[in-house]
C-alpha cells in the first residue's frame, strides 16, 4: 500500500492522520519540530518548576470535529457543567456570570442576574445582527457603541477572533455565536485540561497513531517543494501527484517561501503570562477555573493548581514591550482583583507573534480552500484555511478531516 504523507503534526495534521488511518490508509507523519502539537502543547518550565501550556485554550462542547478526533484517540479533558461564563469588570469592580438555558430559547436574557449589569434583553439583538452581517462589516460597525460593546462583544471578539471589534469580521463572530450561545447550554459547556494540553490532546493522538501503524518522523523539516516533490533535509525527496497526494498541514508563514502562489495572510500576536501564586488555594470570581476580564489588560484568566495563566489577545502593541514589563503590568492587575501581594511572583511571559490570522474582512476574503494555489497533488489543511470558523482548535481539526476525506482511497 502506498502511504499518505502528512506534513505537520499540529492539531490539523494529527486530525488528518487519524482520519486517514481510520479509513485503512498507511500514514507517514512528518514534523519539523522535535515535538508534536504546534501551538497546542505543554512543556515543563524550569523557571516556574511547573508544567504549563504554550497557550490557553477554552474548549467548548460545540466542537464536533475536535470531539470526533478525541473520541477516536481518547482524552483527559474535563467537562464543566452546567455551562457558565464568569466576568469581572476591572473598572467598576462588578462581577457577573452568563449562564445559558437548556435549548435555544434564551430565557437567561430576562434574568438580570445572568446578563451583563445595566443591560436589557433588547440589547442582545445585536447578536442576530452579527449573524446576518455582510462580509465587509466589522463587529463594532454592526453592534454599535452600546452597553455591550466593551462588556461582552469586545472580550469575546478579542478572544475568539484575536482581532479588535473595530477590525474583526462581524459574520465570523456571529458564526461562533450561532454554534454556541444560540444553541443553548449543552453547546456551551467548557472543557479544560487539568494535566495540560499535551496530555489531553497530543499524547493520546500520538499513542493511537503509533498503535495503528503510523510512521511518525519528528525533527523532519520540509525545506522545499519543487518538481512535484517534497524536499526534506539531506535532500530526501518524496514525490506527489494527483494519484498520490500529500496532506500539507503547515502554518501559512511556514509555507510563504515553499508555495509563493499562496496569499500572504496578516497575522496577529497573543501574549500569555503565567504566574505561580504565592498563596493557594485561590478562587477566581465566579467560582470557575476561568474568568473573562472586562476593561482590563488581561482578557482571560485560567487557573490550574497554583498557576494563574493570563491571556491577552489582539496584543500587537503589548507584544512589543519587554517580557518583565509585561509581567509586572499584568500581575498588578491580578493582585488588585484577587487581593494578592503586589510583589511579582515567579512568572513566564510567552509571545506568539503569529498566533492566528487577523480576522479582518480583508484577510477573510483571502483564506484559501484546500486546493487553492497549490500544485496538483497537494491538499492544504490548517485552521488558517477557509473553514468558516476563526483560527481555533475546532477549525484545525475540521480542516484536517476535510483534507483527509479528499484523498482517494
């Protein structure tokens, strides 16, 4: 049997390899790094003496492609039910929790305790305007400068699109709302990784693939694509054609020189700060292990053991500052909200300069389909391709599975 070569062992590549293996194909999985997972993995940080994730991901139950992948390989994700989303306003000091109802009828909008303070049910009609928006409209253009812009749409837009609402495409945010909040509580349950993203997502996939005969080649970098062949280090070549296609699951910046016919897609950074808390146990406002911060520097907090992780999305300006200055600014905010000492605890700041696409209308129009701009025999996969979703774990898994299904048996 001629093997199918999958290039890239992030979520898209892993999901594609698993789907191909499920259909009886022999798979060879290539990854340039010496670890799998791409932007979704864990590592031991010697400075903190803790296992941390290279980025924080809040996984919701409305992720059919991701959970299809996880049902096959197994996972240690933990479900939080019923669904609830706590928020804290740094400016006003108010805290509230959005708690959707079972089923699609949003009765929670009529309960002042379950919606943003000082808002009424009619304010939330802006969600429908997001879903129906034209492709050239930004979130801010559609929702207007009402009471929900800074206290709901901005934190959601920053986190989901990694793009400020003044630039982020309205329809793309509306698509996520349609799949989650507008479907009710069962579609909004959060899943967290108590032992880290690698243990929950990556290690089970690698173990399953190995057990099912996949040849996994880590530290195997693709250096060129020429003359209908993939060229790896030491001039190793693998030919491809329409009859023997390759699944190419690399990020767009890695493909920029390999496939110059692909569009250049603007990216945006994410900054993550991790702190070892001086006093534990500690409870976040709202009682969950995660918290949305409104009108603050940090936007989303995640608590695992004694490590508090803070995510700042759409962080173009912040990412230009020195790491220690970033840690000091973020911790000052954390200490104030949590009543902790202002003295900076052990910290680690991580800057992902090209974390996701800039989900602007202009960039959305350029996202390629799996066969766009590629030589015959190369099939693209990745959360940056045109999945109909933002760059998320769900988009990555969906793209890998879609690409795998395009490869003939």
